[in-house]
C-alpha cells in the first residue's frame, strides 16, 4: 500500500502539471526567443484524442519566473482572436494569453522549465477536472 502514493509522487515529479498564469506575471515576465519556441514546436505533439495535431491550435508562448527558474508557458487554443485552427504562433506577454475558463481540450496548457529542462504533461482545460477513466470490463 505504501507504493501507490510513492508512484503518484514519482509520476508528478517526472511529468508535472503545467504552470499556471498568475496576476503578477503581467509585470514580471520574459519573452521566449525564436530558437526556444522552434525547439518546443518540433518536439511537442498533440494526440488526436486531444484535438491534435499541433497545427490545429493557435499557440501563445510567454515566459514566467517560478521558484528562481525561467519557465516557458504555452497555451494552445482553438478560441481567441485568431481564427480557430489557423495554427498561428505568437510570443506575447502573459496579459495577452487568452484566459479562458473551461474549454476542455479546445484549450491545452503546457510548460517547460528552461533551467531544469523539465517539461509538463499536456493538460486540457477542464473545470472541474474530468472524471478518471473507467477500466474496461
């Protein structure tokens, strides 16, 4: 029984949840460069079950500071000022990232800790979170 909580902690350490935007990020941020954005674009794949591929989403990149680290924050959106599915990439201050509540997998979040070289999982924007998957019987 002790192994289940350890497995959960290990999974979170290996594949943490994406960093969220805070109100204070509007004034304390950095903008990721073209090289970093291109690296993420090459490596990031959005599965079909989440509405992929990546080109189906408008992508908003910004840089945040978390615990002394530079963290790239990415919001993938089928909503917003750009036509849905146009696949546009924008590097913007945090205040210009769409702040959409709910949205399911039409809004996906991802973060990459540049200093620790650690990426999060892709996370659909559910509120409340969806129920856990049921085992097949």
